[in-house]
């Protein structure tokens, strides 16, 4: 995982805005002066800084070879916190918007074969992955589910480009994706990449429990429910407070039981980039130099958690009386 410290904000312009499906719009973002944008690879996302306290993450779903355009697709979420409604209603073509990134915690790793599983707007990070797999000559299959055919963004593009490698599964026509068929037999040379709503991710994780370690890669739009419900780990985690030593700042701060490490660090005057404050975007990822983190994020892999050398300080806490962070 890569820390996001030092990422620059930039002002972009909405060069093109179009409807991709029912409730889904596509935005092409460019530099106002026509300068090239930072490069990215499949699986990357950017932050849109939409206003005070309104920062949202969106997967890049265009072509990484296009150095002048960042393309995102946004589903209107009427039950959300307002970010998607703002993008739909308040970002017309020609409008300026501030962005940060790109950042990638869902990178496509080399494999003998790929199985891509997408649900709804979860197709967005998968699109450039498919293109990368095709360019590399690696066999792949996409199983793409949605509520209705009309709600499934990029469905026409996918079928026209890739034919039968793409299985479209509108729920109202054909029911849910047959995960038992897709994932019933583990394959030693196959990596599974899945993005979509939590019920789909949980079902895929359950069926991949018998697959080789590291075979499954998922990206979430919301915190893993198990992390929200989990009890603190270790005796120190259940205590009222613990200490955090900031190695570069030379500070020792107290983190109370009702305050996150991120907020405690900010209250001490140390600025750290943050965005979702839910442990799903990776913006606040910080290197751990000492102590044992109590991971509460929905992003790190089991191996990364076990290594204990990085953590998301917006939600994670400490399993030891003191943590030493590279801040």
C-alpha cells in the first residue's frame, strides 16, 4: 500500500458530461490549460473535493493511455450523504472542480487468468482492468450483474467490444449472478476481482474462502459491516486511551476512547490528508514504526494487516499502549 502524503490538489474542468445508464452519468475531467494529467493504472481512483466536508472517491474508468482525461462514472445515490447528488446536479459541462490523486489500492496483479465480477456501478474500476488483461493477452471473463438492463452502465460497449466473454445478468430478467457456478471450483492460476454492493462482496468472499490465499481482490464503497460491529482487539484497545508518538513531528499525543487517531493528530496541529473517514479510501494511510495497530479499515489485505507496518488512522486504533507513527 502507498501513503498519499504529499498529493497535490488540482483544479480541473468538466469537459464532457453524459448519461451512461439510468441514474448514472459519465464525466470527463481535464486540465483547463490542456496540460497532461498524472498517469494511472487500472484500479485507481481520485478524490473530488466538492465542498467543505464533501470529499468523495470515484474510480477512474477511462483509458490510462489518455494522458489528458480522467473519466469517472457516478451513480445517483438518493440515500447517500449528498456527494453523488452534487455531481449530478451541480457539475455541468465547463464547471471547475478540484481533484486529488490518483491513488490505487485495487491494482491489477499478474495472473494466468482473471475472473471479474461486478455489481452495478462496481463496473467502473473493472473496465480498465479488462482492457489491460486483453492487452496483455491474459484470458478473462466478466460476470456483470445489475438491477435492470437499463441501469447497467457501459453494457453496450462491453458486449460490442468483448462479445461472449461478458455475461450480463439483469436481476429482473435472469436473477442474481450464479456465484456457485462462477466460484465453486478454486483455480490456482486465477485472480478474482470484484466490486459492487456489500451483499455481492460478502457472498463472493464467502465462496472464495476455499480459494488460494490472495486470489480474491475486492473494492468497497462502504465500510465492511464486520468492522463496524467488531470488538476492540487486545487489552489496550479496550482502555480509555492510548498514546501515539509522532516520529517526525517529535510529539506524543493522547488518543481518548471517543476520538480517532486522525482527529487527535489534527487537534495537535499536524495536518494529514484524509477523505472518507471510514477506512475505505486509503487517503490517510500512515506508516507504523512501533506498536501494534488494531485494524478497523475495510481496505488492507490479511497479509498487510499481519505485517502491521501501515494503518488507516481515520478508523483504526492501537492494540498496544503506544503506537509510533511516521508523522
